[in-house]
């Protein structure tokens, strides 16, 4: 266990949505509280959210998410399950694994030892269980969430590590060697694939993370045509160069069946 005796647990707010039993609150507070004991740095903030799909046809209707700030570093974990208590159990296991991974990373950096690549599996690691998005009729789907932020400039190794800690399907960033807006995403079970607005594979900073690089430039689209492409292709997200911003953006399926849009701050 990584917890220092000087570390104390922060207040752990638990929010629940409709169709989630009240009993899940105390259960989540106890279980996730124990998972936070594996943090090697002070936990500055932690919160848990439990929501449920209203559609009874959804196989795993409970979505559980934990957001933790450990020593200034954000960690996000999300799982789905058939019941609220099962979701909390899965969330506890995944969060503990994430905190241990971040602890090993920091210890390796401090000690000058090689850091295990984020793609490597260890016994006890849970495979990512991605919540399927709600099959909302296409004519009812809207862009309900727009996030705009300054893209981090980092290597593919750093982007992969951040993506794993945040439990994301993809990570939008500026690749440090080529200085090009890029998206990194999982390529099967063995590595990652990098797509860029203007591919410059020779300039991409090499690292230990196994990646393949797409040689096709990101399509130049409006948000409306990006939605059309997303629906026609059946992909979880579309990476494109916004026609007006001239920057790399990502349109993706949200779990509620609507769309989310990520754009850089220009």
C-alpha cells in the first residue's frame, strides 16, 4: 500500500442520478475511500458520480465515474455495470489500479528508473470496459457539450500516459516534435495510433509506446459535416480540421446518445 501515515482522506461527495438506489451512496463512500488509500501523494479532491440509463433495454445501465486530484494530477475512471453496487466494486478496483500506476510512475521518475509503458498489462489490471452510448435516434442527437482548452504540448508517451490515467478513448494534444495538432487513440490491444492535422511522421518524437502513424491528413470539415461523417462511418469519434478554426478538433459520441465536441483555444 502506498498511503503515507500523514495523508488524510478528503471529503468524498457522492452524487447519484434517478434510478440509482440511495444505499449506493454509503457503499460508494466506503469502497472508494479505501481505494484512495493507495494514493502516494495527497488527494486534494475526489468525487464520485453514479447515474443510470432510463432505458431498460441497456445491458449495463449504471455508469459510475470517479474524478481524483492526486498531488495536482487528475485521474479519471469510468465503468458500467448491471447494478449500482457492482459498478462501485468495479470502480474501486480500477481506481486503485490507476493510483498504483501513477504512484509507480512518480517513484520511477524520482529514482531515475525506467517507467513501465502505459500499454503494458499487469496481473490484476482490469481491461477497459467502455460504456456503450445510448442509441438515441439520429434526428434527436445534438452537440450538448462543447469543451475548449489549450492543447498540451507533449510526446506520444506522455499523451498515452495521460489518456490511460483519464480513462479516455482518445487524447487531443499538440505533438511536441512536429508541433502539429494530433489525436492519439487505442489501436487494438497492443498499441496506439496517431493521427495529425498535417502528418509529419519523421518529426514525431520517438518513445517507448508502440504507435503507428496515419499518413492521411485530417479532413477539413464543419461541425455539421463532421456529424454526418461520424454517423456514416459508425466510429466512436471523428478527428477533423475545423474549417473556420483551422485547428484539430474531435467530435464524439457521448454515453447519453448526444455528441460532444472538443476544440482548441486559439
